[in-house]
C-alpha cells in the first residue's frame, strides 16, 4: 500500500477483503446494503431503452414524436443532475444514511408513477423522480461505503457499488426480455425498480450513519462504537486518532472561514487539486463515450448492419454482461494494482477499441451496397422513396446515402445476397412487410455489411477495457480524495459534472452520427480518450490503500507521479521512503 503498509498487502488485497469480510460480515453488510443504490442506478438508466419500444405502442403521441421520446429518456438524466447537486448538500447537512433513504423514497415514488402512468406527461414526471434518486445514489452510496470501510479494502468494497451499477444495467436488459410477452409489458419493466428501493430503505433503517460524519457532528461516542465494529482492536485506536486530528484541523479552518462557496473551495490548494482530479475524471468518464455504448448499443449494432431489433437487443446483452464482468475484475485489482495504473491501462484499451470501431465503420460505409433502379422498380412505383425518385444522380446512390437522404427512406436488401444492390423505398410498416414477404432484409438504421461481427468485437473490447478502470475508478477516487468537511459538497459537484456530461453525450451521439458519420464520431471519442490519458497522468494522484485522512497530505504537495508503475523503494508501514516521508509520488 503506497504510503501505508508494505508490499505484501498489495499482493493480497483482494484476499484480505474476502478474509476480513468473512471474519467481519458487518462490513460486507454495510457495503452491499448501500450498494443497492448502485443497482437501482444501473437498472433505471438501462431499462428505458427496451421499455420505450412498448410505450410507443400504447401512447400514440409518443410514437410519432421523437422529441417526446428523447424527453422520456433524458428526463431521468436531467433529474440526476439536480439530484447529485442536492445530494451533496443533503450529505453534509443530514448525513449519508438520510440521503440514501431519501433516494430510496424517490426511486419508489418514481417507479409507482411510471407503472401507473395514463399518459406521457405522467411518465415524464416519474422519470424525473427516478432521476433525482439516481443522482443522489450515484454520489452517496460510494461515499457511505468509503467512510465505513477499512483502508486496506476500501477500494474493493467501493467497487462493489460499481459492480451493482453494471449488474443493474444487465438486469434491465434481462427484465426487458422477460416481460415482452406479459400484459402491461413496459409497466412491469419500469415498476419492478420499486422493489429493491423498498428493500434498501428497510435495510438502511437498520444500519448506522457514517462514523466519520457522526464524529464531525460531535457524536464521537456513536462514531467510536461503529468504528469498533469495523476495525480490529489493534487498529481502531489508530483510526480514531487519525479521525480526531482531521476533525480538529477542520474546526480550526472553520474558525477562519465564514462558510462554504465554490470560490473559497477553489482557493484552498488541497480542495482545488482534489476537485480538478475528481471532476475531471467524472467528465472524461462520459466523454470517452461509455453511454453511447450503454444507451445505444442496440442502435450501434444495427448501424453495423444487423437488421433485426430482437437480434440487436440480444447482442446488446453481451456488452451489458461484459460491463458487469469488468466491475468484478475491478474489485479484484483496485487495491492490488492501484487506481492510477488501472486508469491508464483502461484508457489505452479504450483508445485502441475506439480506433478499431472507427476503422470498422469507415470500411462498412465504404462498401455499402448500391441502390439499384431495377430492384427499386420491382416494387410498386408508390413505394419508391421520393428523395431517391427525385434525385438527379440516382445511379450513384448506395444504402448509406438512401438512409441519410431522409428519415422516410429505408433499404430493402437483395433476396440473393444482402450485399448486392437493393431498393430504396419509403419507410413504413406496410412497405417493411412487403420487403419481408419477399424474403428480403429491411434496414433503416444501418446498412448490410460483412463487418457487423467486427463492430460487435470492437464494442466488446471497449467494454472490457473501460469497465474495470474508467467505469469504477472515478467514483472510488471521488469517495476518498476530498477533506472530510467538504466531502459531501465536493462529491456532489463531481457527480453533477458527471451527469451533465452524460446528458451532453447521450443527446449528441445520434446527431453526430447523422452529421459526420459513425466512423468519425468514434474517432472523436478516441481523441478525447487520448486527452483523458494525459489528464490522468498529470492530475490524478494515487490513493491506493491510504487512510482517508492521509490523502489530504498528498494533495498539499505535488501529486504528479509519472513512473506510477514502479514500486517505491524501502517502503514501510509508516509511509517512509529512505527515511523521508512519502507524499504520493512527488516528482
């Protein structure tokens, strides 16, 4: 553990997590009870992609209004922005436990409203309630787990929250498939989220408040009682003393300050550096394109040439499953490898995967099947897409140009081979059925391609590299990098930045693919991942294994440590290196 215990701890961090959890199940109970918020977070952000298909069937005003469809999806993200911002204040004012209970109440109310909605307006109201809960849970659950975890296994336990987020997204895809034949379809899909919210509410009522929050509020005896349940007898007094020193220092700062505002936060070097690292990680987590994959993976698969909606939805289970698996990998490696190294490895893989996807989609667009006048005229003249019929250069059209020419155009592939010239027709259910009746495939999102399986491979590689590093580490770093007094407000700022970035990416992806093409869109995300890599190398300190109170000392000095892969010589349990105090790899 850098600046903490010796090398042996690094090699066995995950085993120690399991051993300590076995010996002291109370710690594991705290982590998983709080982590249910992550499950709800993942489920409610993932379930809408499948539910929307059936909402359109029931509410005709939604079916023909793309803005309304986007609003149903994005209102949860907009609510999450507000929830994360309010959550920071709630955490500091009323405590971590209270914030989680409020988030559960919002989850439950939102699920009930959505399941019983009689129109699209009520559905949007329910999505806002759910979004508020998601925003609060996204920054409170990892904070609670972090403050109630021993330093040696803090990263692994906080990673359980990330695993439950990705597990919730995977579960949402399974629930979507399970209820496709059930009466009420989307009402069940959206309403099921109320059950885990109710379960967590009951569990949290039986659990204590964060010991660090209690100590800061002057409830020292309550805090000490909880810490004695978490730490072994030989460790608890050291932890209590470190916590006392941190709170005493904070009280001294309070006497010299008049209150908390963003300007004063940024004037303090420790907090400023923490915010730069924490907020930057949350922004780059979104700007390297994760939610283009998680929100639009069925669409991306269709853009790669898979025509069937059901096939695209089934294949998207692969990415959701790999995302959950990557979170398990993170639990194993986070306290063994370290936060910074995991981020760098993750971003290298993301860069390669996005470059690969860009090349695949470029090649797919370059070899798009041609549009044949003979194939088009095989159908009734009234079936021909007007944009193709009126084009002066119709002989040079291919499938890609047909689909981009107008939302009213679709491509009906050749019956002999989908890669041969096909027909450019009006896109509606009648003509789609006519195309299928002739044993042809119908395309409206993407074009037939021999490279579809390569796109799926690229998505899989992206998730495998993203999930263990950029998927979980930003939340872990933000749960441990800020001074105790400002942990709630700074965590709220970082979570708000994450959700604003999420909204920007989610709302711009389809527009970008239409404007500059799928290949160039993935290339843009690839360039942003290069910028993210340099940001991590320069601005993000290593916090592996450090007691939370010690992380402040790292940020007081330069935390740049470019040769992060090298173990520090002669480390000992007090964090000394060659007789000098280790401060996080200063250079």
